[in-house]
């Protein structure tokens, strides 16, 4: 992905450079606000006096013409300061100047190419990249949540059946208890809510607490090996709440 981005910016820079330059070998740099001809010559060639050299020219992009040197006192930001032709063989100073100009010109062109990019396109690319990076984690979270909820529902329904089984009467069609499940997958917490049904008094924690605790212990012994740890029972209106914590470590240990 990084290589593709770098290649894209490089191609944009080359396109921008080729569109701005006239049809002769030269390297150009953008003149900055408040910069004089001497200052831009110092920046791209290393010496302000080089502005008088014939190979140093200032280009007006609006007209695609070089500015006469006697008009260098009226240059404008956005114009191009250019170094023309290749240095003569053995001319080390001028060769370094051209090299410096080329580096500055390339950097300025690269910045212009980045500035010219469509902000909507950049934002869309950033969002697409973020989705590509985050999607595996989101997918794993959703899958883990589904697995946790399925395990909670299976355990809760089994617990309710075991709690209800001794209370069933063949001649009574009314279910002996009411029940509900309350699951919080993120907290890995399951609450089983039980209440009397059909005018009965059991289960409740007011006058049958020991019986309820005994039944809970009996069922947990029968379901030993399940990755659920029971915490303290409590009452909520007519309901007896039997809370459980889904113990992932015990499940993993059992899986091993």
C-alpha cells in the first residue's frame, strides 16, 4: 500500500513538472511570497549573484515566457525560477547548483501535486484504508459476540429446564415457574430470572432462600464443566435473579 501511494505521488509530480516546463531542459522552483530574485537564486543555486547568469531565468507561467533580467525587481509569487541546460564538463560549482535546483524543483512540484489532489478522493481513500485495516477486528468481534450469546442461551435454557423439572406436576398444565434470560455479551454476564407461576410461592428469596440456593447448587453440580460461574443471588420485584459470569479461561482450559 505504501509503495502504491509513493508511486502515485511520483507520477503526479512528474506530470505536474512536465506540464509546467517549456520545451527545453530546465529545472524550476516556485517563487515564494516575499521572495526576491536574489533570494530565490540563493535558495536554488547557492549564491544570489547567479541570478545574473544566462542559465538562470525566471518564467511567467501565465504567458510561458521568460522575464527580462531588468524586470527581476517586479517578480511575483507563483512564478518559476529556472536553471537551464546542463552544466559544462568540469564545472563543479554550476553542476551542484543545477543539482540543488533540481531537488528544490522536485520538492516544490511534489507539494503542488499533493495540494492539487481532490480532498474528497483523499478522504474516500483514507476511509477505505481504515475499513480494510479495521474490518478483520470487527469481524472477529461480531463472531465472538455471536458465540458468546449462543453459549449463554444454551446454558440458560438448560438451567431453566433443570430447575423446573422437579416442580412439574402431571395433572397441572400450568408451568410451575416463569423465566427470562438477560444476557450482556460485552460484559460476558448472564442473568437467569425465575419467578412463581400459577399462584405458587416458589421460587422466592423471602421465605424460600435456602431451597432456591440448594436447587441452584444441585443444577450447577449436574452441569459441572460449563464455563459459567454463579455469583450472589438477589431479588428484583417478583423475580429471583441468578447471575452468572461467562468464564472464558475455564472454557479454554476445558477445550485443551
